[in-house]
C-alpha cells in the first residue's frame, strides 16, 4: 500500500510488484517494514545486480514515507503525472477540487492559475493548475531519490 501497489521508483511505477529487501536478507535475516520496498520484477533485478545503488533505494523508501504521510491519493497521482514529464505544462482539472489538492497547494508545489471558464452552480466547471518552481524541484529531487522535504517536521 505504501507505494500505491506500484513500483516505488517514481520513474517506473510498473505493476506487478514484489517486496525487495533494501539491506539484503543475507545480511539482516529479517523482514522489517523499514527494510522492505515494493519493486517491479525488473527494478528488483536491477537493484540486486547493482544497477541501482543502496543509497538511492534508501532515498526512495524515505520519500515514500513523506509522500504517503503528507499527500492523499489524488495528490500523489498529480505528482506521478508531473513526474512523468508534464511538470512544465499547466493541467486542467474539474472545478472545486482544491480540497483534493489541499496540501500540494498549501506546500506551494502547485498553484491555481486564473483562467476564463464556465460557472456551474457557483463553481468553475474546470480550473487550471501548474507546478511551481518549488514543485518542479520537488519532482526532480523525488525522481533522483534525494530527500523531497528538508522541513517535513514543519508541515502543519
């Protein structure tokens, strides 16, 4: 559930997944939550073969804790969309979705753009959002397995 039933590597996100040990089983001889990460079979093999280093894997795991602890499912899907290469383009969503995007907006990762539109019962039919420079940096760091928040403790 931590990785959304997909590979934990943000540039992959494939299914199906299997559990991988960050520190190999041969070294720790235990299955602790902190040492397990969901990876697709390809990424798991790449990790076991050394194509992905342990420091990166620890970074992916740490970032999962920030993402799943701070952002809701819809917000994580928006982050996935932005990570897939759409961080530089504005995107349109149904009107009235600010509640679904509350923490992305509050943390300054996205911003709502003023755009003409049609009102339906006092709510915009759709609204336009875009990643902020902070959001683009967040995505860049997430994809690189670098810490995505140095101030996670300061989030309200």
